C-alpha cells in the first residue's frame, strides 16, 4: 500500500485526526504518528497509508502546506520502495588492490 510522509505535525495531532483529514481525498488504510519511546510525545511526523496510489499522490498535492492545528504540514508524495537487495547508490564500488608486502620483512 502506498505510504505518504507527513511532517511538521503539532504534538497534539493524533492518528485519528490524520486519518480523518486524509480520508477527505481517498480511502485511508491506516495512519501513524511517530512518538518518542521515553516521553511518549509526538516526534512531529507520521505516515498515512492510502489504499490507492492515485489517492496518495493527490493527498500529497492537496495537503502539502495545509495548516493543521496551527502548523503548516509538509506532505511528501508517494515514492515506490525499492526491491529488497537493490543497491541505493549508482554504479559499482571499485575494490582496491591489496597492499603488496615485501618478502624480506622491511618496509
């Protein structure tokens, strides 16, 4: 399912509020507000899972810059995840040749 990043959230925003907001654009499969393990307070960002890819893209366009509880939220559009095992960098890494040691023990 396509997942949308939502940033700059106020501490008081709950997952139910995120779900209700994003359901205005399409079907929401789930919402999550990331919290600090020690304090339990919101870390200021979360994720919303949309049912359809088109809904996720539309939500990013529609809600980015929208004000929610006094803060302008930032919504990143849906980007498909890379397949497991796919390298994140471009090109191949070049291996260095092993350093040659002298056979007589001196450097």
